[in-house]
C-alpha cells in the first residue's frame, strides 16, 4: 500500500507588506496549527519516509514544527518547483523524487501551496467517505492534510486515483498539549 499525504502550509504572516511572498513566515496561529498537525500524524501512525517540501519559508517552517513532535527517519527534499505548483506539476515532482531515492517509499508527505494542493487532492480522491469527500470539495484551509491511499505497490499508479482515507483541518484537532 502507498500513502500520499498532501499538506497545505499552515497560516502565514501578512504583517510585512514589503516581504516577498516566498519569504513569508508562519504567524502564531500557523505555528500552533503545524504543531497540532505533527501530533495528528504521530498519533495516527502517519510517518513519512519521504518528504517533499516547497522552499517557501512558510512551508519549511510548517515542516520544522511537524518534525518537533514527529521525529522521522525520512529523506527530506526541498524543491523550489513545488512553490505555487499546479497539481500536475506537483504530482510529477513527487513521482520523480520517489523514483530518484534509493529506497521505495511507502508514505510520501508533500508540503506545498494552494490552489495546487487542493486541486491535486480532488484529482486523486477517487473514492472515500461521501461526507469527507464533500468537505474536501468545499475548501482546503491552511494547515489541512489529505491522506490518499492506494493498494498498488507502484507510485505511478496513484495517478489513477486512490481512496480518500482522511481530510483533516487543524481547527478540528485538539490544542497543543491537549
């Protein structure tokens, strides 16, 4: 089985109008949400063995907060191509990185941006709980995570779609330490 975890970066800080979009950091709410998502991943056994993260500051900080509570022995790749990538490009990069590492990852975590993350989740969620699919279809808030599962042992098969195993929004998670 293969699992693809699609995570939109947590809430970013817009207080500095002069700051380049790529350099925007997380705000306090975003830092807390990223930590909660790390706890969720840990508590639900969703430990990636390959992480592909956009190079934007907010995505890197999201990953850092997750790794504070979810220590993993994962290959971590920061890829500028993931910055504001559209879904086809995101999937292409993820598959390229999965093929390039010297092991066969079973869980890949992609940390990127909207609208690409939402669109890719919708494209790949071929089946699943109808209510969860409806929720996913409506919105993809910052810090949200989609879990796509495929019974195949081949990453390229995930392009055909998989089962939506979860769509988790940070606001639905307990507070840090809770």
